[in-house]
């Protein structure tokens, strides 16, 4: 195994931090569909805040075992996200390959997850 010289001291890098609650411009960096959970995990960066933590957002799709009300709520939240980020969709669905690079101004809140404070989109 070879030594990797990074040309910098990793100990001097700034810590990634959560941002205070407020409105921010977000850009979608990428997404990944999890067929087992029928969910798409979206990875977003906060424009103008290079030291902020990455924001993750889950888009849950209805599952056959969902109660009708739960399925409709999942679709409503999904539509809010797609409209906010101007992701094209049809009556049949959408293509998650259209996500990357889309931007929107969103309200972020702080939320504790696994003992760490992270930002979460509040639609």
C-alpha cells in the first residue's frame, strides 16, 4: 500500500457545521434510489457556505402496504419537492437523473440525528 501525500495538513481543515435556521439557496449535488425502501436520498449543498454540512433529504414513494392517507401524503411531499426544485415530472412520475444541478431557496431547520446537529429542509 502506498502513502498518499495530500499536500495539506488534514488537522487544519475547517469543521463542517450546521447552519442556523433560515432561508438558504440549495443545489442538488446528486441522488440515489433505494429500491428496498422505495425512497430516493437527495444530497444538497448550501450555496455560499462551503463549510456547512451537506443536507440530505429523503423522498419516500408510496409502497403497496401503505394506508391510502399515508400514500397520498408521501405524494404531496414529493410534489412539493419537485415543484420547488423545478424538476420535471409527468402524470406517471419523474426521472431522478434530472435532479443534479437543480436549485431552490429553502427554509432549513436544525435537527438532531445520531447525536449530531444537522440541517433539514422544511417544505
